């Protein structure tokens, strides 16, 4: 028989934590051997316990060190273990921070015992279990992060003018550097304002810097 998956639960809600621990221990191939109500208690146990967990089930909102803040330390003390976030929160910031911190999975507490057990088995074998709704949110976040940059239809010459403005050049300086007349440079800048939908040099510079246009 394969060795059971050892699970440590870090959950400060007494009723939910006790119920989940009992439910997991009734399943074949799993042993939820420890339950903590704070990350600090788990950190201390990891320095003394010989039997390290295979999987952590970790709540987000905890007294003291939060679940997300605790991920890095848990992985440092038990590098072979996977961390699954199990929470009621599904906002983008917490999801993104948890994944960046090293969480292997992200589940909501609305998940049933069998779904949680399937996620534990997946994480223990190297998978990354994520609630389908959360997975869609993750894909949307990365899609937005990698979305093509908007160029506002600026021509190469307008981009040159904009870059010189960002660098601190006056219209006269920009005209001289580009080898064009003052009024021609002024026309280019007015065109830039229209395309960026701004009304001033300062607004144009702020938008260019914020959106990485130059």
C-alpha cells in the first residue's frame, strides 16, 4: 500500500477546521495529523516535528502572520510540501499574491470534501489544483497583463516628439533636435494631445510614462 498523504491544516475557524480534519481522516490514503490556528504555531512545529507534511491546507485570514505572508516560510521549512490555499476570498489581489508567493493551488471553502481531497492528491503528485472559477480569474489576470500595448495610433515622428517632451525638452528644443521648424513641431504635439485625449503637456507626459508609450 502506498504511504498516506500527510496533511497539516492551518485554519482558525474552530468548527470548520475540526469538521474538515475529521472528514479528511475518514478518507483512504490521507492523514490530517495536525491542525493549527496560526501560521506561527505551524512554523514552530516544523522545527521540531520529524514527520513533515506533504500538503498544507492554508487559510488566508489568520491571526498574526496571514496565510499569504506565511507561504514563503512554510515552503522554506518544508520545501517538499505543497501549499493549497483554502479560503472564502476570491478577489484578484489575494489570488495573485498567493500564486506569486508559491501556492500550488487555490480553493474556496465552498468546495466539498471530495473536491478538496482531489486537490490534495493532485498537489501531492505535483499538480496545481485550482477551483474552476478561480482558474478563469487567473487566466483573465494574465491575459490583461499580457494584453497588447495601446499605441493610440501615434506616428513615429509623434512618438519622437513625445519622448523628447518626457525627457524635458521644450518645443523649440524638440524642433531643433528633430531638424524641423518650431510650428511643425507644435503641430505634431497638438496631434499627440488629440490622440492621447489630453489637453496639456503635463497630462501627455503622465500618460506616456504610466502606459509605457515611450
